[in-house]
C-alpha cells in the first residue's frame, strides 16, 4: 500500500442519505446510499470514494437497473422529501 493510503478524508455521504447525480439537471437519477468503497479512479489517477446507490423507482435509469455506482465528486445531497419513495 502507498505510504499515504490511510490518510484519507472520511466519506462525504453516509448510508441512508439521499443523493443525486450532480450537474445533470432535472433528469438526474437519484436514490439512497447503501454502501461505499475506496477505489482507484483512472480518469483522475487517484483513489476516491465510490458509492453504491439504490435508485429511486422514478429515476430515469430505474427502468433497466435498480442499483448504480458513482464517484463522490459526481454526487450531491438530495431534498429530504424524496425519502418517501423508500421503505426504511
């Protein structure tokens, strides 16, 4: 492991938080964080947090998948009222 591997910031999002893809507009998929992992991001040539997202039933991509992954920099928090779509 690299010497600085353990010196990372904590994840920005926690399990159970509502998130959506940033900079996509009103059509952005959204859902709830159900997990995360630290992984190498080849586009940026660095290690970053990656999240597992359970897509909301009315997300555009939910027609063909229930779960997706996203890098931390690609996500933003969602409004709390969207939480009503999920049984917690």
